[in-house]
């Protein structure tokens, strides 16, 4: 029976502690983790929904197996720039630790901590489209309920050709 798809961060791959050395495909203790190929996620992603009240654009850059994520929320007269934050890239379906190095990224997470709300972005590719789940938890004592939002994104042709 085939194994279900698992999202695996390269830096979380188990190490062979009993042997006292790094397992194949993983980093030696204390060194940098094997890099996930972030190229499939890199670029400017634009929301399909022009009337969204969530995210309108997400810009992703790769930096050595890590990501720089810049989100833009719906606002008028112009989108609200949330700023840049570091993201974690995830490879898909990696069995054990072999093959983690250079595995194609299929998802990422990124966190934003604003004074009044903490936001977790959890994104994944679905047939070259990016699905971004946004989990917001208010920390300002306002009594507002936490909420979830989902937006779907595509890469305009000029962004996809540069990625």
C-alpha cells in the first residue's frame, strides 16, 4: 500500500545518533540542514479573487533552502504590505532522509507577529497554483475570535518566467 504524502522539513530529518554520524542526506550535528529546492515556490503570486478581503499578493524569494516571504493584505486604496518574514520550505513525500538534499519544495509556512494579532501562513502548491491558508489569533485582549482564511494564487507569466 503506498504511503500517504508527508510534508517534511529537511532540517527535521532524523539523525542516526547511535552511529554518532549524520544519516545519509542529513546534515552533521551542528551544521546547516540539507537545502530544499525552493525554486517551485519562488516568484510573485497574485490572488485569483480580485475582491478578496484576505491576501492579494505573496512574494517568495529563496535563500539557501529558506524562504523570504512578503505578504500583501487587501486594503484600500492600495494593498497593505505586511513586510518580509522568514519562511520554512517543505519537500513532499520524502521517505527517511535520503533524497532530502535538493528535493523540490511543495509548501511553506511563515509567521507574522503584529502587536495585536499573530498570523500563520501555511501554503502549498496544487498543480502550479498556490493555496495559502491564513490562521489569525488576536492577542490584544479585544475578545475578537481567531479566524481562518484561504486564498488561491497564480503566477503571472512574467513572474513565472523569472522564477
